[in-house]
C-alpha cells in the first residue's frame, strides 16, 4: 500500500542535486524525489496542519457550554455592601449552566469527528496526488533527458551521413542536392535539440517546485528506468481497490454521514434545552436565602425555524449523497481511463521494442552500406534515418506515458505499481 510520510523527512537533506563526482555519477531516483516532496512540500504540510486542527474541534463540539457566574448586591453603591437597617438589601452570588437536550452533544461531537475524518481524507488525497504528480513530472524529466541523448547520438550519425554524401559528390558519384539536404536536416536536428533542452529544463523546474526547491537549482540526471513495470492487476480488481481506498470517495462518504447526523440534530432541535441556576443571597436582618432556577426554551416559532432547519439539513444530506455518487462515477472513469492508457502504451512498447526499432535499425544499416557503394539513393537512407530516430524517441515517450498512467492508478487505488524489475526491455537499436 502507498503511505504518506509528510513531515517525516522534514529537515533531512536528500542528495538530489549533487553533481558528477570522481569515480561515479550521482543520479536522481524517483523514490528519492517522492520522499523529498512528501517531506518538504508546503501545500501538503498545510493540509496536515488543517487535518490536525479539525481533529481538535471534536472535543470542543461535544463539550458543555461554559457555566455563568454572577455577583450582585442591592443597597449601597459601594460594591458588596448592604444597608444594615433595610431588610430588602442583600448581596449574593448566582451560577447557571446550560444543559442541551440529551443526545445533542453526542451528535455534535460525532459530526465534528466526521468533518475531521473528511479533512484527513483531504490530506491523504493530496498526498497521493502529489506523489503521482512528482512521478509523472519525473518521467517527463527522464524522457526529455533520454530524447536528448538519442538525438545527440543520431546527430553524429547524420554528420557521418553528410560526410559520405560530400565525399560521393566530390568524386562525381553523388548529387549536390544530397549534400544540401543533409546539411538542412542537420540544422533541423539542432533545432530539435534546442527544443528538447528547453523542455528538459522546464520539467526540471517543475520538479524543483514540487520538491520545494528554487527553480534554478540544478537537478542530478535521472536514473534509468529498467523497462516498464508489470501491471498484474485486472480492471475489476483495480475498481475494487479504488472503491475501498480512494480518499476522495472516503471524504464524500464521511460528509454524507455527517449530513445524516445533521438531520438527526435538526430533529432534536424541536426539543427544548434546559438551563439550571443556583442563587445565594445574604440579607442583614433576615436569614440567608438559597434559590434555584430552571429555564427551558420553547420552540414556538418552529414553523419558520426548526422546520426550515430540518428541511435545510435534508437538502444538504441529499446533496452530499449525490456528491458521493458523482465521485464514485468519476473514480470508476478515471480508473478505466488510466488502465486503458496503460494497456495501450504496453502494447506499443512491445511493438517498438520487438518490431519497429530493431527492424528500422537494420534497414538503416543496409541502406547506408548500399549508399556507400552506390546501389541506394540518399533519399532512401535519410528516410530510414528519420524513421529510426522517431521510433527510438517514441519508444521512450511511450515508456514515460506508461509509467505515468501507473502513477495515476496508484493515486486512485493506493497500491504500488510503478516499481520496475531489472530487465532488458529497452528497444534493440544500433547507434
């Protein structure tokens, strides 16, 4: 199960931005990024404090109101003094305590408990969303880094191809348009490199923001992903896990329960509350006096107050139940959407790694050898080159999409799905 450890890593320095050191290179792993975000992200810490504050309201809601104490006298204007010859003069104290109708305090406390549970669910949901967002941003960061590496490698291959075209043109076996075409494509490749560098920098800045780091802070290169993580859960099982563990659905359920309690409390407001008071009076010429007061409120305006209050609570309960049903529908859709996207990406990864990339690489090798001896034209070689480059980059884009879909499923179901096992699942290609 996924757990949220916000605050546990606060103050700890994770080695996320270390530069290459002698004898090795410091890499950024997705687990380290998630741990850093959960420990330092201010939005998550704010949600945690909100949940704790809401929990503090539970004993307040079920407590009695504060008793009232009064001191009074009649006679002289001097405080607590009486007129010794006047039997109507006195001084005394009084205390009063309000006693709600039986069951009201318990209902209020239970309602506050449901609200605290909802706040805790909000925190859990934010924790999951943050984890998923860190992972998806990390996979984007990893993809752009990988695309840059592949494009730089293919730049060297294109330069070699351009040199072959120039050599053939110098000896009269090639066309000038082949040389110009290779130079144009080399410039376009440099343009693509510039765009990829910008996208990689943007992904790094976004990841820094999630980790509560300055946008300009350099990040270590991302660790490689050892192929796609296996998705061993069926769609029916994912539905079941999501229904049982989704914090958003749990929040809506707690609020629906709270609304039902509010209906019960509104019904009890038809019954009066009781106030109990005690008085002691000291008189100069007469015996001391003790008195008690019992006060109840009479709901004579129940048509415009209690009845409308009960109707309001009923409408809010209906709204809360519809909100819960809507979350259920949205949850099922999101699980189905991410599952289908993951399965589609899984099939495309199989197609890229076992078919398109190795086949196009062989076709490029064959056409380059044929071009060097004059049995193939430049357009064929360049078409094969572009195909290999696009397929290689598309494979890693699809792998990042697959891992991102699993990360979204994790946030919905609460199970770990993105961990990978060492495997040679990367596309077979020749540089």
